[in-house]
C-alpha cells in the first residue's frame, strides 16, 4: 500500500495495484500554455513550464482534443497513422484532479491548478447558495469572471501585444467556461473539424497563438465507450485532419496536440448510488463532481473522518476516500486558495478501476447511462498526450 496523510495520527491507504497517477507540478497540463507563451518570447516560463523544452517560434498552434487520453491513444493507435508516429516516442502530461473538462481547461487556460481557479469538477457546490452548479453548461453559478477572476494566459498574451485566436463552435463563443478559462482570445466560429482546421491555418498566417478545440472523440467515448468502433472512427477522422493541419502549417510554426483528460469504460457491476444506499447517504447533504470523482458536502455537525471511514468500508479498493484536509495536504488540487477551499467537499472520493458512484437524486438519467467516463486518478484518465511538431523555417 501507498499512504497519504489523513491526520497527524491516521493514514489513508492507496491500493498498490490501482495504477494511480497523482497530480503534480512536473509535466502538468497547467504548465503548457505558459510554456507556449515562453516559446513565443512573451512570458518568462517558470521551471515547470521551461521543463517542457519547447523551441522558440513566431507562430504557435495548440490543439486540444477532448477525451483523447495518452493511454487511450497509444492502445488504439492503429486508427491514427499520423498521431501514432508522434505518440510512440513522446512523454505525456498529467491532467488535473478531477480529470474532467472544466477543471482541466480551467487549469490549462489560467496556467494554475484547480486550487487557484476553483473549477473543481463537472458540478460544484456554490458556497453562496448551497446549490449545485454546472461548470460546463455554466448553470446555477455566478458570472464566470466572478467565479474565476484570475487572468488567463490568453489575456496576458494579448496585453503584451500578441495575437491570440480561439477556434471552436458557435455555442462556446462567450460561454461561461470560455469566459472563465479562455477569455482574451479573438473567437472564430467553425463547426466541422475540416472548417476548424481551415480557420486555424488562416489565423496562423499571422504571428501569434491559435487554439483549436475538438470534442467529438470525447462524445463518442461517452456514448459508446473508448473501446468502441465509433470511438475508433472519431479518432481516424481526427487523425486525418490533424495530418492535413501539420502538412499545411506555415514555416516556423510550432504545433502541439494535447487533451484535457482520458477515459475509462464503466463496469455496471461496480456502481453504487448514494441516493439509495443508506450507508453512503448517511450525513451527506449534497454530492458534487461526477461518478468518478465526488465532493461530499456533509450535513452540519457531521464528522468527516467518520463519513470517510464508512465510505471506505463500503467501497473498499474501488475508491480512495479522503477528507478535504488530506486531499489538500497531498497536493491533489495544487496550491489551494480561500475561494477553492469553500468549494471543495468535506470528503473527496476518487474511484479506481472502472467503478463509479452516482447520485440518482441529482444526476440525469442520460448521465447515469454513459459508457465512457473520467474524473479520477487512473493512468487512462490522468495522462494526456504531449505531441509536438515544428515546421522548419
């Protein structure tokens, strides 16, 4: 067993065969945009960003493929002849905990961990109202700039006179997640992947940074699983267009392909429902997060250590269950400020293997029916690609 501090006198045991990856500062996804800013010569990267070893360039293109984990890509690289040649000799980056889109993109865009951004899951408890808010759809939450006031890397680059373009679908222009994590860029609407590649190539005619987002790989994984033929087809489509992008780049362009998280396919026989399990539901007022990574907000007067112990007894090696203090002390969220501390659950749960904990009282039937999921600490979820191409000058 590997141990994490639970209190001065207690330890939490991590299953040694769970193959978990804890977040850290070394090769973290949060270091990537600061490193790219440094490659453009407009920010001085810190040691973590500088450690990525990116070369200088006048033009930088960052492609983020939602849900394309490093392990997922490596294991299904037969569908991706272009990416296969890059991933074979590459070393991945580490996503955030939870390893989920809003959290990871928040850390990517700000260049800091979720303990700074307070973007701590798919859903979060708003401490001002006690209600459950959604960081992807940005519902039942304060305005994005209030929730996440830290300047983004895009804002810092634009203030330094660098052109920054973000290419994505119309529905993301001015959305809460965009405003929280990626504000500052000039937003160009393009719907199909081919149109986004074309828009990206047009933006790269000028020096600066261009960001391209693609979400269909994640969508296929959620609905069909990352082991499905549908996921393979989505990967093949992506691979063909990224190959075209790389071949068409202007000279002197640095291209980096990454992701926000990877994915595991659920095991329906290893699923617990807080709403119907009296042991798990005891003293729990609200469950935030998602089925692979939960924040448990407890009723007034409840003992977090006692709740954590009950959850460990029920879930066994299917989960790592720690108090908020233990997770903070272990660095799961990076440096944690006052805003984020109020958002964190009293107890934090990270699932292992392919197990899930759901809450049918608050989660939709569609979300409970997902095949591919993410959010926890396994290699499949935490490791994301770091694929680099530089077009010669």
